[in-house]
């Protein structure tokens, strides 16, 4: 395992892949009691009142848009839609990403808090081992011209 952790570009590729391709596009949580969620930027509600929090009643559902947050240009920059592993090698060039309460690399792929994925470390090791095993003995070439691949989801 130490050998895999000593490969910074492999780590960056895994992080970037998880940021762009989370297993879930969104998840839903239900409030256990009346509460409020603070917002980073104040907003104007439908009555014209400036708000700094969102009120949530007990048993109301909250949608957490994982994919949208992981690709938010205000957090990750104008190149948020691009696969760019180098962003993880350059240090924290996107300081707003530290506001995301994920358990891994300031991304929500494994969620965060008490309901975070308990197997995320195992999943990371498994991905790194698989990529390492597949790529160590093969050569890869891109066709010319490079085809455009687009993600399709429901």
C-alpha cells in the first residue's frame, strides 16, 4: 500500500475521477428536527427579504446535489467540467473547496459527517490497485482525431 501512496499522479487521477464521476448524482436527507442551514452567500427570498440561512422543518427532505457541488465553477474554477488531475498536484488552488464537508479531498463523492461512506478508504485502495494492475503492462494511444466522449445519465 505504501508503494501506491508514493505515486502522486495516480492519487491525483483517482481524486479527479471521483470528483467528476461520483457513484450518486444526489442524495436525500430528512431533518430530524426543526433547524436552519446557514448559507455562504446571502440570498433574497420570494418576499424580497435577505436571508443568511434556510429554515428546514422536522421530517422535511433536503436534496444534496453531489455532482453539481463537485463540478461547481465557483468552487473549482472555470475548468470544473474538465478532467484535470493536475489540480490535485498544485496544492489547494481552489480555496473554496475546503468549505465542502466531505470525508475525502473536499469532495462530496463519499458524503460527510455521521452518514459518510464507511468504506471509502477501502474503495480508494481498490481503485488504485486496479488502475496500477491494468496500466503497468499496457501501452495506450489516443486515436487521431480524439473522439469526444460525453457523459449520459438519467
